[in-house]
């Protein structure tokens, strides 16, 4: 697989990813041979380029959910672009609440982990694609932390709007990527604040969730030199913490034409290392929402060798059961005696930033009775550990939310009502 700029496309090249129109209608399926008409369509869509299969390369396997995720991202991107462009023109949004409800219905109630794959971005569409990814991540995390539905909707709304001010920043500045000067950063910050001030006066007339504006304020002015925001209520702080994690995780892992992404493993390691900035409970919830080291993933080890993930660890993604290619031995990285000297450094990715799954090796791997017994014991132990961790996260999240609620009686304080949730599927 290779990325080819639109100007370099030639008839006969095979598509590695499907192409949808703004309504989500499939225009070109994967493995389709490009024609002159198809190339013209891609140019008209404003795509900077597409992923192309090598001449003898098979079509990579994608599940129905993976394909739907790409389809939804396309639909959502055009919807948020329409709404943000209207806001920039001082016009009210037309389908923003509809978009919020759609994201919430698809990802705010999900009962299993998602393969979170972002689409390629440029400075021209960064604002729109980033907003959609952050909104989806926020919905996933909020669901995992049992955030009430109304607050979840407010968080998704804030996730779609908080970076609105980037539309005032020239592409020449955005094209600098990580090479921003101090003046560039100050300029961007002022435009983010400008975006907030554009939203604030008309916010109520747009009939948007009231807490969203406070969440946006927390996200924008936390590093401002012009305004010091007051400490928010605990429920708003939790929502702002979720937005902060979703924002940074997406920025680190998204494919950008100006900057290569880092893997989910490296991103989580980075976020975990800054405990004073990123809420550890939110990071733990994120790890339960998306596949970071799924079964079948190929990984690089700290001893310089490579391995295959045989069993995902629901309690701690960084400690799965692996099969080392060099000696065909299995290692349980949740064992302290093993992970003390052997760690997963990174994960192997495909050209389009998807996790490289070695299904062929898995199909030919035959486990003996000892391995099966070890794997079953591993699954049971990790499931129990994950369920205990889930209970702790649920209690901590509920305690955080209840801190800002009015206590009606001591009995109610001791017996808060907890929102039921669907049981997660363990892969």
C-alpha cells in the first residue's frame, strides 16, 4: 500500500480504501481500478491524495464495522464543515444537534471496543476531521465512565465546536505543523479565543446544551494569558478532562500530510507520563474503548525482536499474552517477573496507519494442551481484573459527578443512583 497524491494518480491504479460522497453513498469500492473519470471525481472532491494498493497486493481485511466507521466519518465531516462554515459567516448552525445525536447514538452507547482509524488530513480539512475524531473519542470515553446522557451530549457538542477558532488561522501557519514559533502559537491562541467570543453571544439562540460553552471555555482558556478561568464544578472538570485527553490522543495518532503520526501505544505512553496534565481515570477509560494491542497485532519488543499478540489484556493493554517469533515461545507480560525485562515498545502499522494484524500466523498457530490451559487461565484472571477495574472506574466517576450534586438526604448520599450499562464484549 502506498499514498499517492491526486496529481500523480493514473488510470489502472487500485483503490486501497473506499470513497464515499458527502451523503455516505459508496462511489468507489476497494480494489476498484481507477479510470480517468474516477480521477476527475477525486480531484473534484478536493482530496489531497488516496491510498493505492501495490500491483500484487491483496485487499486488506476490514470488518463491516470498520467500513461503516469510515463511511460515518465522511458523512460527519461534511456535516460539521457545513455548520462551522455557517458559524464563521455569522449564521446559525442547521444540523449540529442532529450530528451530536447521531454520534451519541453510534458511539455513546457502544458496548465493545472500537478499531479507531482516522482519515488522512491536511491543513485545509484539519479542523473538521479533528473535530469529528475528538467528538467520537469523547463519546466513547464518556460512555465508558457512565457520564449521564445529557452531559454526554454537552461534551460531544463542545468537542465539535471548541476548535472553531482554527478557521480564522491561515493555512500557511497550520502547514508549519510542529515548527510553530512562539508568535505563531500566540496567534493561534488568540484566534481560538476569537472563536469562543463569536460563539458566546449567540450561543443560547442556537439552542445548544448550556454546559458545552463552559467546557469550551475550560479547553480554550486553560493556557490563555488574557483570561484566567475559574475552577469549574467537578462534573464540568471531568468533561473538560475527557476533551483534553481526546484532543491530544487524536493529534498524536492522526495521519497528517505534514507530520507522521505516532502509534496508539506510544501516544498512551506519552499521556500516562504526564499525570499532572491528563486525568489517569480518563486514560484508563480510553484504553477500554479502543483497540490498542488487539489479538493478532504484530509488535516490537524491548529486546529488539518481534512478536504476535495472542490474547488482548482487558485489564492492562500493555501486558497481553504474546508469541515471540524467534523462539516460538509464549510470554505472559502480565507476570511481573516477565515484564520486568521484556516490554512492548511499539506496534507495527500499515501504510494507512491501521494496526498490522497477522491473521495468517494466527491461523497456522496450533496450541497444545498446556498453552490452551495457560490461555484460559490468562483470560479468566484478566477478565476478573478488568471487571474489578471497571467497578473502581465506575465508582470514581460517579463520586466525581456526585460531588457537584445537591445532597437531599444522608440516605441518598450513601445510595447514589447508578446508570446501567451494556456489558462489554471481550475479543
